[in-house]
């Protein structure tokens, strides 16, 4: 196997109060937590397999763990069995394993809906942990924001066909340096956030630009829920605001309205892009 030699100045190790072996182990742990090395590769890099197991989960001295690191690192193990439950529940509901009666279908539907709800919360929790410890990075390229908004909206509507959305987009200079995938995620989370405030009604997405940048607004209007889920709100608010801040933008505080929720964010524009 080919090997690469990494040279680290002794002064840096001394400043960090860490030995070369400890630095190698820490590197192995971080790469493993970020899913860039599998378990065997991480153990080989660390040199001592036991160190990986001990240091990933916590400290012998305190008995504590870094919860953000734990959630991010354990995401695959937590989601895999849940996806299995969802998949096989769907198989049984469709009668692929044999006929099921109406009562069984009703019970399976309840289990299926609950599992999807759990997966939704788990996905949000994982995203929050990764954002909180800086494991999500954006890679900016020039994108047409009119197209990016349209793609985000269509994907959300496909996943939520029962919730109508109208759009009013007037962007004269649509080219922005953004990470399209993560910006679509932010917009999708905002649509979900706004939709959770109403049981019936519709959503509106509006976007416009000027010499300073882009402003996007999403608002729900309809029969407003009396009891709102504080957990959903906290999760989605953190995810949206964090993704927008990574782009150098601003996410306004959510505004409760009489019949829904209003959400807005703005993105800056390089002066050279605006021409009119």
C-alpha cells in the first residue's frame, strides 16, 4: 500500500500540547466521524483500534460525550433501521406479501405515518448537529436564482402534492454565487416551516432583486393551527437561518400572521453582477 508522509512542525504540536501519535488518532477520529474513512481505515490510521472506540464516544475522565459529534457520526446507524421499517411497512400495505384487511391497513398506515414523522425529525436533528459543529460547507458557483427557486419549489410540491403553492418571481439579474443544493434545502425547509402553521390553505413564494441583492419571502395563509409544534419550529428555524448565514445572507425572524406564518431571507450580490 502506498503511504503519504505528513510533516507537522514540532512547534505546532507543542503549542497544541499534543503528541504526534495523538494528532494522528484525532485525525482518524475526525475523518471517521465525517464518513470519509470507514472503521477499518480509521483504526489503521490511528494505529491503536481501541483508541477509536474510546475517543469517538467520549472521555474516561468525564464520562461525557460531545452530543453534536455523536448525532452527526451516528446518523447512518440511527436512520438505517427506520428506513427498513418504513420500506417493509409499505410492502405489506400494498399487499405484496399477501392480502390485508381494512383494519390492518389502518394500523399499518398509522405505523407508516409515525415512522415517516420520526425520520423527518431525525433528519432535521442530524442537519442541526452537522451545522452546529461546522460539518456542512458550501461550495459557491454562479447559479441562475430563478431556476434554483423553481427547482426547489417543484421538488417540494412533488413531495407535498396536497399543499398548493403559488409563486411571484421578478428577478432582473438572477446570477448569484451560491451553493444551489444547500440553498434549495433552505427553501424547502422554509416551505415546510410555513406549511406547518396551517391545516388548510396555500403557500406563496415571492422573490425580487435590486442592486443590493435578492430577497425571498414565503408565506402561508389558511386555517391556522391552534397548537404549534415548538420542536419543529426550533429545528427548521435553526436549519434555515444557518444555511442562509453560510451564504452571507440574513434570515429574518419569523412573523406570525392572523392566518399563517411569514418567512423572509436576503442574499447579497457582488456589485459587478448587477447591471441595471
